[in-house]
C-alpha cells in the first residue's frame, strides 16, 4: 500500500508550509512594529514643522547633534524637517506595499495548508474505512 | 411548515467552539489592558504638561529664583535661576527653539491639545474593544448553553416574494414564516458598516431616503418606472462591490458596534409589510432580482464577491456573523446585527447564505485567525 508514504509525505509538506506561514506572520508583525515607529516619528515631525512655521523668522533654532546644540538657520531647519517627513512618508508607503504583499502570501499559504489538511484527513478516513 | 427537512439545524457550539470564543475574548481583553496602559500614559503626559505650563507661567514673575541645582544623580547644590524669561524649548526630533515664557506657554498649550486628541482616540478604541469583548463573552456563554441555529433555504414557489437589496449597507431581507402558515415578510436592514460614524450617518440617511422613495412610489402607483429604478439599482450594486471590499478590510469589532447602532437607528416602521412586498417585487431592479436568484438557487456567494480569492474566507465570515445574532435571544440587545427579536418570532428563518457556503464556513470556523483578527496599529 502506498498510502502511508503518501500521508507521511503530505504531512512533511504540511509541516514545511506551516513553518513558512509562521515565518510570514513574524515578518508581518515586524512590519507592524516598524510602521508604528515611523508613524510616531511622522507625527512628531509634523508637530515640529507646525511649531517652526509659527516661529518668527529671526528666532533662534538649534539642533541637537550628539551632545551639542548647533545653531541652525530657520529655513534650513524647516527644510530638514520637511525632508524628513517626506522620507518617512515614502518609507511608510513602501512598508504598506510590502505588508500587502506579505498578507497576500499569508493567505495563499493558509489556503494551501487547509487543502493539505483536508487531503490528509480524507486519506486517513479512506484508510480507516478500508 | 409543510416540508419537514427543509432547513438545517446547527448548534452554535459547532460554529463557535466555546474555547475559541473564550480565547478570542481573552485576546481582546489583553489588547484592552494594553490600550488602558497607553491611555494612562497619555493622561500622565497631559498632567505633566499642565504642571509645566503652570511653572513656566510663574517663572518670569521674578528676576531670579533660588533653587537647588541637581548635580549628578543624588547631589544638589544651591544655585540661582536667572534669565527667567528665556526658554530653550524642545520641539521634537532634536530641534530646539529659543522662546520667551509666553511663547513657551503657547507651544505647551498646543502640545496639550494634541495630547487631548490622542486621549480621545484611545478612548474610542477602548470602547470598541469593550463592545467586542462583551460580544465574544456572550458568544462563548451562548455556545456553552447549547444554543441552536435553524436555517432554511428560500424556495421560490412559496407565495412570499423575496427581495434582496444589497445597498450601500448590505440590506438584507429576512423572511419570517409564521407557524400558522401565513407568511409575513419583514424587512430588516442590517449594516455591515465600518469606519467612521459620520460617513455612516450620511449613508444611512441616503438609504433611508431611498427606501422612503421606493415605498412612496409603490403606494402611489403600482407600476413604477422600471428603467429609473434599474438605474438606481445598478448604482447600488456598484457601491456594494466597493462596500464589500471595505467591509472585509474593516475590523470585526467595528462592525459589531455599528451593527448595534444600525438596529437602533431603524425604527419599526421601515419594515415592509407583507401586502406591499408583492408590489415591490414588480418594480425590483434587475440586478436585485439577480441577487435574489442568487440566494434562492443556493448559488455560492462568489458572483457577488468578485474580488480576490484569499478574501473569500472572510466574506464567509460576513455571512456567518449574522447567524449568531439571529440565534441570540432578545435578552442580548447589544449584539444583534439583525433585529433578532423580530427575526426569531417565526419558526424558520430565511437567510441569504446557502447550505454549501455555510458548511464551508463551519469547517473554517475552527480557524480563528481571520475571524478574530485583532486590530493592529
């Protein structure tokens, strides 16, 4: 009878697929964490930009670089913050697309796993009857 | 009614195993405590901000303050605070600005407002989670109590006219066949709504007005303009496709909440009476009739959900979700997506989903991942 080997093979396959799935899920959760971080940063940067916009042109602005405060031009500071916001936004977009990709993969994996499980079950049921 | 084996009887515990429901409720509880922590932290920030504002306002009152200057971790030495009207304010991201006390207070006030907004957002989330938790708890207890769900596929021959309207909010008609044989259809509007309540309200108004229009037309003239309605109907179905997309992406708990709201929002007088429904059938738009056909022929849901296949399980969740609500007793008014108390007056409940898809959904129900998908942010 070939069915025991078939079942064994299927089970091995299932195991591999399950591992893949858990890996994917880990990736997704990592993605979520990074995204959370970036979203917080984006909010902070937007706040900074708002405050900078509210400042007078002649106000003294400093940037903390390492241990020292470096005096910065108002325009320069604004440009820096804007650039940062832009960067974060693109990064967020990128993360979104990868997340979508990952979720699609995850769903596909889930489906194949389900199919495999059903196959195994039907095989086992058939064996039990025979 | 006459045919004995028409519907199916499924115990709720087979659809939603007790342990699964309990697990889900535990998970919701966990995320709730997490949010609570976040909320506490935000409140702390806000309090800190307020004390800081007070301090900054008081500092320039005097030219200098005698203070103890912290030196290292545990040591202090006496010192004097001068330039009491000059502040170096951290704006965030390593940017500092020199401000006066007054300007600083302005900045701090703005910050406080931002914090308030965040607090409100977290509060709303908490409420959603609370609703979800109670939902799962109720499901678990009902499942443990051995509640039974009765379903029957709609058969065209019966005198009842079935109209399925899938509007912006997935209107569903539930027909309750009474034991005495008289058939009295009731229109229950369910919403698998999502997202922002403001949008929802608007759209509800639109649906309501559309329904009102339809009813008026029926009453005034039996032969309503077919083409006009057909057009309106196609609008609906288009929107519907979009809606289905949205529904799937939306969180379960949000649906749970809006479900509750929807039943409240629709007064009983929106239920179409049996006498009217006959005429209503005549002016049904084609695609609605198609939807009905879909239901009555026990066709799978796929035609309506043309989107990608991986989403299918969740679409089935959507189908399945109302089932619990129906099976629920009226003692639980917070849950039902449908007007459950009404829907349960009869012996048999007509439903949009067919046996096949339900069976699939049963088999899937052992997979909690998609059903209890938590909101991640």
